[in-house]
C-alpha cells in the first residue's frame, strides 16, 4: 500500500495545472461558438440603416442627392414610413427641423453671444443614421447663416468651430453663401493686444502667434501690437488657402462698437479704419519685420483680394463715396500684391 503524500504542491505544478485548465476552457468555448454560428436560428442579423452602394456612388456635394434620392433600409426588416416619402418631402422636413433660416453664431464676442459648439455645431438629426446624415447635413451646412464675431483679427473661434464639424460635412460649406465674419471696430483697436504684452504669460501668447511671421522682439515696442495683429490676419489668409478651405465663400461685414453722433450707420471713415486694421497693415512700416516666403505671400493673395472686394462692396451697398485716402491705400495694396505675384514667376 502506497503511502499518501502530504507535501505541498510546487509553483511549477500549479502553473501546469492552470495552463491545462485554461486550454480546456478555450477549446470548449470555441466548440460552443462553432455550434451557435452553424445553427440557423442564432445567425447574426445584418446591420441595418446603411446606405446602398448605388446611393454612395450617386451622392455628391452638388445637390444631386435630391434628384436621385437614397434608399433608406430600416433595421430588423421593419417598415420605414419615412423612407417611403419622396426626397423632396424629406428635404422639407429636414429644413423644418434644422431651422436653417435662423442665424447661428460660431464665435463669441467680449460681451455678447454664445459660440456655436456641441449639439448646435453638429445637430442631433445628423446622428440618426448614415443616410439621413448625408441628406440633412447638406441642407444644414449649405443653407444656414453662420456668423462669426472678429475682434483684433482673432479667428481662433472660427478655427475651433470648423474643426468640430464632421469631416464628411465640411465640403458642404463650399456651397453656403451665408458665411459671414463681422469685424468689430473699437476706439482703441490695439488696446487688448497691448495689455497682453505687459505680462510674461501674454508675451508668450504673442510670441506663439507671431512665430509664423518672424521675431516679435525685432519690432519696436509701440509697433508690436500691430505685428501681432498682422500675424493673426496672415494666419487666416494662409488657412483659407488650403485645398479644403480655398472654395469656402466667406463674406465680411463691419460693426462699430463705440458711440458716434452718426449712430449705427457706417461712413467712409469707418471703412477706412477697417482697411487700416486689416489690409492696410501690409503697407505699414511694420511690414519690414514680417518674414514670409514668396510661396506664402502668393497663397495669401486669394483671400486678401476677397476681403478687399468685400470692403468695396460695403461702399456700394451703404451708398458711401470712397475717399481719396481709401483709393490711395487700395492702390498701394494692389501694387504690393502685384509685386508679390511677379516676384514668384
């Protein structure tokens, strides 16, 4: 008769038993999974609510989806009454739910307006299913009036709003004729930027904003706020020159933010002030400290000319006669752009 062993199991024996037990468990799970997958009653249902291959091929940003239509496939073989409607009726429903006639603000000012973020930047209707997202996103991003408030040539709010839009919907902005950026005229246009340069943290912010254009500290102290402002505007022009942003039709407006005996009506002096705070900086003495390559100067010309044309349109719409200083400044700016284009050839 063999004697019973009362010795404790070693670590090696425990590891061997554990590995054998886990191996048996995996094999049993694999067997059960195979049996379930081969049985006809437990097969996985195909994912519903997806666009067909034909609908994906026929969709484009020119609005052809309204004529061709999409085949909406309901999930779990249920009857989708919404899919039975014609594309024209579905478009009317989208416009009613999204309320594309309202003006939505994409940025916030110093003391008014809330930026368009979260559910407003990407409405809930655009998250229902992929087909509805294709149909409704075109209506929302190509017809809604979006307005941005611009202070001190700071376009960071516009960048943030654009990045929050789904990548598949950004192309629809190229067909929107209601994208407006509203410049705010103040009594001291460079006051806030001057305050930034008074603190170490503000100096670091200004330094990061001007690294694209050159060295901030090469400019005299009284010209550094102008240098920061022109750097912000250059960043905007170069951003608009990117392939995905080049065809977005931005429109520009101007609003006076200080009291004037003329009231809220614009005058020639207001448009001249806006020109000095934007395009006029390129013919200012501070431009000698701006360091840009010839390629960058050529890229910025497209949106810079668009801004100049919008300012000329504001003269016509508000029945304002162009002053001589405006004509001289616009001619000098056009000459500067012509020199840039001729130097690049």
